[in-house]
């Protein structure tokens, strides 16, 4: 984490969100919408989405460094995200909170909505605004599908549907998701979720920071 050039009193008054790089744009959008001027954001690499074993140790280090810099109010911008409870242990160790839920696909839809559709979506491949923007970089090239399109069935053959959880209304992103569904041979569904539970989670964290 880069050292923040602030005096200690200023740092102590601010809320530091240590989040997943996949939701950075969304956290900043919520910050602006809610006027959370005292919120700062730093992120762990977005590709930890595919390497959940790296999340907990990296978060442990990031929180330790942030506290050493003087931050008293820290919020973890992750759900469990495949860590199998290891991230919760880090949160408990440092007495910090995280976003509630198993993963971003859940909190974008909202906890109640996800609880209703989670089982039905078991065979679905989720995409978000970030994953639409980074579809080539995160899927096509790493999986070699640009060179070997025949591997699509090997990687995605167990899925039945592609569900685009749209945080914004962007025709360009819609097209990416639709084209991806066609390429992968999946039924396409778009759900306009907005930011789901994220605004309330950040608002609660900011309020808690202000009260201490």
C-alpha cells in the first residue's frame, strides 16, 4: 500500500476502505453519490478474484500497514469472496468489518434478492460492469480462447446461462455481455442491480467511523 502523505490527525479522522480492485469504480461512484468526502479507497489486485487464497494474507498485511500509518477507521471492501472464512478471521483479528455476503455477485443483487435466486443461479455465469469492461483481459486471453475457441465447452460447458448484473445502463457493456453469451453458447439474462447493498454498507461504515 502506498504511504499516504497526511498528518496523523487527518488520517485518524478518515475512513479507509481496503477493497477489491473489481469494485473500485463502484466504491468511488457511491462515495460521490453519498458525499462521503472522508472516505479513502485503496485496493488489492482485481485478479485476486481468481486467486481467493491470496485475499486474506494480503488483507492482513494491508490492514497492518494502514494501522501503522495511523488509520483508526478501516473497512474491508470484500465479501467472503471464496476465502472460506479466512477473510473473516483477518477481520476479527483487526476488529474491522467487511461487506456482508458470500461475494460481490450477491451484494450487488442485494442479500434478500440473492437469497431468493441463489439456488436457481447455480448453473449461471455472472458478469458485472467490471467483468464486461475486462472480458478479454480476464477471460479470453488468459484462457486462450482467442487462440483456441474450441476450449469454450471445456471451460463453460457446465453453465446454462450468462447473467449480466448491470451496475449502470451502458449500451456498450450490454453488447459485451450479449456477445459473450453468444460466444459461450449460453442463454442471456440482464438484471439491472445498480450498486445493491454497497451504498448502505459504505454509509454504515462511514457513520460508525464518525461516531468514534
